[in-house]
C-alpha cells in the first residue's frame, strides 16, 4: 500500500477565495492523480500530475480554476481558485503503487464554500 | 468513454446477512478495483481484480472480464460494513480510473 497524506483534512472557505490542498506520498511515484467528489456523488478525475511537466486535465476542468504543482516525485498541490459553493466537495489525491496499476487514495480534503 | 454501472444503488441488510454487489462495464478493462468509502469519506482499497477471484476474510470478489462484470460478495455482514462501495475501472496504460456511482450499504444491528 502507500501512505498518502493530505492537508487540510477539512476547511470552510468564503466565496471568491482560493485554497491549496497538499498531497505528500511516502515514496517516489511517477504519476499523481487528483479527484473530486461532490456531495452524494461519485469520484471524477480532475487531472493527472507528472513531475516536470504540465498537468493533464480532464474534460470540464481547466488549469485556471484548478492549478496543480508537482515539484518533485513525492509531493503535489491542487489549488481551487475563486471558489463558489459549487466547489464544495471532497478532493482526493491518489497514486499508483505496485506496478500493476492499483491506485491508493489519500484521506481526502473536505471543502465547504459559503 | 467507458460506462460503469453498479447495482443495486442502495442496499439494507440485517447484521449477519450476505449480499452481492454488481459492477457492469461497457468495454474491455485492464484495471478493476473495489473500494469502500467509510462515513468519514476515506476510500479503503478492497480488491484489485481485473480478472479472476480473490478472497479477503468475509469479502470476496470475482471479475469475469470477457462478460464485462465484477461481483463483490459480503458474507456475515457487520454494521462496520456500512458505507458506499465503489467499483472503478481503467482501460489504458496510465492508471486513470472511471468510477461507478456507488452502492450505499446500510447494515442494521
């Protein structure tokens, strides 16, 4: 398995502000993934973050709204910019371990936007 | 993209009962995982099972890749089994997963 730590675990934010979520992994990984889970919904992939290159965003997600950094092989950040109540979600970081494609998830960051 | 359908959407069990959760997918996959999301939102890995059968205690899973479905069996259910069970599949070499909508399980004492 993998030890994946996310910060903050939860936060309450004001409309129009931005928040950066951190993801720290206990060993080096090539790809890190950011998912969003809106209330009562399933998980949706936001983007794939590779070290040393721009993140690859899925349809419906843009860099201006969800900028991602990947400064090294154990760390990534996701920023949720100019937040609105619709951004209230759990944001999860995940990594692949074991070489066979199995994904492991951090404990998630639960954001509430007022 | 690939479609993932889970059934039933909701399930209520009495403690001690057995259950079967189903996941159908619309295309060939090279990755299939079952997760349990606990009430605090954390995703717990249950099985990595793109094909075949695995067992872990009271839980077991079977994936029939040629027929594009997977089953998760829970035996002698406990209240701690409550939560949402997700099936997620991958089709490429990049480990991206597409999630089903989940099955909400409530186990009553």
